[in-house]
């Protein structure tokens, strides 16, 4: 049996041995190239998933942060015009501050150290603001409120710039 195979492979009319070796080499090269492409696609899919997660988390942070201005304006209006609505407006603003704090806290795990550092400053400003908010009941007591609100807006801009920078680095913007 082996001698028949040897004769078939060594036939001079058609170099079947070379043809078989070429087919095997082509199969191995194609398989190796396919494995390379699959590993590259897998790595690229992981990068895309991370980019999407970063975009999603950054949008959550942005949404929570931008609602702050609306609730702060409603609170100031209540302090100036409607003493009966101060308690409700303060509660809504405090809910927003707590929501921002928890959103930033939960989102930190997917961002780089630069964003985490900016987030720490933002969370600190939010905590200081919540203290100032508790003490601002009348128009005459609003100065610490405005200072703390200004600090929140400055720290928010730093956080948004850090997030935008990270998204720009990974191609997500």
C-alpha cells in the first residue's frame, strides 16, 4: 500500500507530490491568516465595546450635571419669590446633587486616572455645595451658595474637559 502511494506521489506525468505539498502550504497559510484576522477583530471589538461604554458613561455624567443649572435656578427663584416653595426646590436640587455624585462615582471605574482625579474634585465641590445649600434659606444667606455653585460649575468643566480629552484620545468623539 505504501509503495502504491509512493508511486502515485512520484509520478512524472503530473508532480502530484508537489501539488499536494502546495495545497497543504496554501491551507496552512490561509489558516494562519484567518487566525490573525480573528484575533485582530476580537481586539478591535474589545476597543469598540470600551469606547461605547465610555461614551455611555460620559453621557450619563453630562445629563446629570446639566440638570443642575435648572434645579439651582428653580431654587433661587423660590428663595427670591416664593418662600413656600423653598423646601421643595431645595429637595429637588439636593436630589440632583446626590444623583450627580452617585453617577460620577459609578462612572469612575471606566475612565483613566486623569478623569478620576477631575471627578474627585467635582464630587468634593458637590459635597461643599450641599452644605452651602442647607444653610441658604433667605436671599441674605445666599453668598456661600453662589460661591459653592460657582465651584461646582468650575469643577464640572474640568471634569467634562477630562472626559472629552479621553474620548478624543480613543477616537470616541
